[in-house]
C-alpha cells in the first residue's frame, strides 16, 4: 500500500515531472548498482525494518525526500491542477492560462525593457498553429504576435494557403521581447515555454508549424540545422509538427520563399486542404 505523501512534496515532484515532460522526456529509469556495497546493504536493512525506515524519514532533508519514489497517480493528480488544464472549452482554458501568466516577472526579460506580454492570437479551435521565436518591437508595442513586416509576410503565407489569420492560432516560444531582438536565452525559453505548451494543449491543433530554427529546436529539443528539420513531419505530443523558415529570414533572403511554399503545401496536404496553383509572394 502506498504511503501518504506530503502535499508540498507532491507539488514539487509534480512540477519537476511536468517540466521534464515539456522538454519531451517521458520515461524515467532507475539504475541498479552493479554490485552490493555497504550502502546497499544498509539500504536493504532499512527496507526490512519499519522502525529504521521511520527514523530515516525523520532525518531526511527536503532535497533527500524528493528522491523517494512516488505513486504515479499522486503526481499526475497534482500536475493536472494548473489553471486551464482539464477545461474542455479552449476559449475558457486560454483565458485561465493568460490569467495565470499575469504580468509575468518569472525571468529577466520583465526587467529588460519589455512593454507588455504578447500572449497569442487567433482561433482557439484552430486546426493549424504557427509558433515563432519571440516578439519584436512592433509586437511589444501592440501586444500581438507577428504584426510587423514579418507578420505581414506571415499573413500572406496564410492567405496563400486559402486561410485567414483569424482561422489559425499564432504564438511565440517566449512572450516578451528580448532587448535588441536578440535570440532568446535557453533559460528564458525554459521559463516561458510551459505556458505555450498549455496553450497547445488547450487548442489541440491538428498541425503545428514551427517558424525558424529557434522555435524548432526548443519545441523538439533537437539541435539540428534547418536542412534537417524541413520537409518532414515530427510527432509533437501526438500532434504533427512541421518546420519552415521564419518570415523575418524570408525578408532577408526572398529566394527561400519557394522552399517555404513547399513546406506549406506539405502542411495543407496533411490537413486535407486544396492546394492553390500559386504560393505567397
């Protein structure tokens, strides 16, 4: 029979498990010692003696206690308690996630000149979701992703697919503008991306398009060049994920628009959409 776990410890373990899941790590293994030694003999004695067990528990620090095996159902009971989780209506779920995000100060970007949080925009029930890297100056000013020059090009890409901006959902890996539009740091992505994961879980898109290498590497936890990301499907938590060039890159190198259109055609085929004869200009 499983012992009752301290609620604080359950929450800590659930948070850690959720963190690893969001990095794409779902399986955990315990390495058994190669051979018995004094420590393992003592451990065996503890397991066989309830009195010693209790004494050891009383002496454990919180860090040591966190290493105790926990019944899986207890962990998931706590990990599903995040605002928005388990809410069937995606509109309500997204609202709860936004409220939980608040006026976020969880990372350094809140103190480095950002004007406001850029949460996401579009159809909460969208079949297709676009995920970029980070807000730029225009997005930081207006509070909406992809509204600058790159956003106008993304709108053209969406229109070329036979869709409207209002038909899809658009978000970024992080929700605050990095100073000088620099590339987001790893810890900033790790701090912010859990909210994006909850947005994805609420919307349940049939397909996701990662725009650019930063978005692809963060979502897939794979360090690879764009040439290895493009032209194929990845399984992302049961959702199909494709990678194409970021619109900002296409503004710098318009020659890659044809390649981007090939990627979008692959997405359209997966979604059962008719493919227009001409792509985005």
